[in-house]
C-alpha cells in the first residue's frame, strides 16, 4: 500500500520528498555567464530569479544530465540530476577554457533539497512557511529567509523544491509534517516521483536517460538550440543532418512491461522499452520505448513487448497519460478542505 | 504496411504539419519544422507559449481547419502538447464526418 499511498498523495493532495539525488552547484565570478552559455545547449534568455530546464550533453551529443539553470543576479545555480557533485565539477571544468574566471561552490554537502509536490502543494507550503509562495510563477525561484524556493517539479502537479541549509532541514521538514493530517500528506520516495514523471512524459536521466541517445531521439529538441556553440553542438548538428532512426514513444499495456523488453511489430523488432512502471492511479502499465521513427506514432495497437509466450500487447498513446488535478486547481478558488465541493475531471 | 496503419500515420503527419506550420508561420516560432517534436509541451516548459499565443493558436485552428476549441477543460487537456492537439483535431474531424 505504501506505493499506492504515495501516488494518491502526489496526484490528489501533497507529498513531501527529499531530493538526495540532486546535485547543486553555484557558479559565481565575472566568467559565470560565459561559462553557463558554453555549458547550456539552449539559448539563455534568463532574467534574475528565472529558471531554465535544460540538459548537459557529452561530446557525442548524448544526454548526461537533466539540469535546471537558475539565474541569481550575476551568479547561477545548477540543480542537476545524473551527475554527482564531483562529476558535475569535473564536467564543468572540462568544458571551460583555461583561465575562466568562475568559482564553483558545491552546495550539496551543506544543503538539503526538500520537494513538495501535489495539486495542493502551494497551500501546504503557504500555511507552513510563507503565504507569498502562492504567487511564485512556474520556473522561477525566490530567496526566502534562510532557504531558496524553486517552483518547478517533474510530476505534472504543483511542485516546489526548497534548498535549505542541512542543519535546518529537520526543522522545516517537521513544520511541513505538522500539516500531515490537514492535507493527508505522505512522504514520497524517488520511485514514486519517477512514476509520476513517467506518466507525465518528463525526461528521466535514470531511465531513458541511460539509453545513450541525443535530445532528438528523446523529443527534447525544445531544450537545445542549433545556432549556438556548446558541449556536443557539432555532434548534435551532424546527427540531425544524418537523420535519427528512433524516437521516444509513450505506451500503455494491461500486462507487465519492463525496461529492456523488445518491441515487435509483425515478428520484427522495432525498438526497446527504456522506461516502464505500474500506474496505480490509472490501473495499467505505462512505458516509454525507443521505436523506429517511421512507426513512432500514437494511436497504434499493433505492437507487442517482450518475446515468445511472454509477449504482451501494447498501445502507443500521446502523453501525458494523466489529466493532472493541478490543471484544474486554482489557488484563488480552491482549497484542500473544500475539494469535494468541486466537480474536477477524472485523472484519466 | 497494413493500409489502415499507413492511413493513420499519413493522417497524423498531415495534421502535425498543419500545427507546426501554425507555430512557425503564425506564432513566429524561430524553429525548423523538424525541430518541433510531436510530444513537446506547448505551455510552461517546452515551446513555452503564453496566454496570447493560446488565443492566436485557437484562432488559427478555426481559420485554417474550421475547428473551435470550446470549454476550459477541453482547452487544458487538448492543448498540453503538439500531439494531444493532433489527437483532438482527429477526434473533431471524425465527429464532423459522422454528422
């Protein structure tokens, strides 16, 4: 029941998580802006307090990290999944020209990132910590008294990541958990967050991100620019010119599908499942597969996953596969307490 | 390839081309056609359209395809990604043909 309770909280109320897998680095100095321009594959139109969801690539244009780049005056925060603090520092130093005037401050050791997600996350945070959090726009952050609040999230629901000093994390966690019964709040682990990301087709560096492919196959071209220079830029352009063979496609199945399962069409292998999980909210299995680009379309019911007697039918769909409650919850109208007074659409 | 299967893909490709065309020609996105991936979010992240873009998009869907997006719930679900918009257009065209 633990997993089901976490999924329920994430999709219907509020869930609290600790993002120990996220590395946080602060870049400062006169060369910080040039440094992030070189590192980041997207165009940088970032004002103070804004965040950009981007990627880090290797020289082959394969994705190595899922990155939030955040501008704090002339400095930048990087919130990174896929690289440890040491690996991140090594990656950054490897990409910078000799003598670049940038200081790197690995904040992971002295800070903890608490994540609050769910359709009523805004309400829980505003009651526990600061009412002003409600007005924080998506993809922006604010330095509050003693911590920084980033409005982002990868669940499809309202999401806030709090970067708090490690020695104050327990106090803030306790303040949030004092509201546990008011919001039917649960503590959600990484597996539950990853399942939400899968249902909403958010990129996951620990799943499909291991496939050694470029942003083109992953349908992440919105995070890259073809008109600037960055690590992997020329390989990416060459790859685009040559044409890609596969594209990430969302799947549903009534029986179990697993990462590594082959996808077949008329007894021919057409791809591989790179992410999969049981959706307790939907009541079926959700997956992502890298499928031959000519067949990578939603609305097809003629594929199978797995081999032999274990092969199961799968159908391709347009993600997200959840009509998130957060699409319909309005902080000016709704509260968790009065949620039953409103006729919200079903989640699927 | 099975003819139904091929027809489904051809129909999606045609509608996808329409939407990409609207995004580039009418909403002035500085992208090549093949740089707009089908499952890209339209709002928030992804193409990061705003509320004025949404109105332009709705107007273009009406003027180019004769389709009218009505109702807040329908908007929010249909306009999540390029592909969910394709799904909605296919559904609307199919309903039109049945009438």
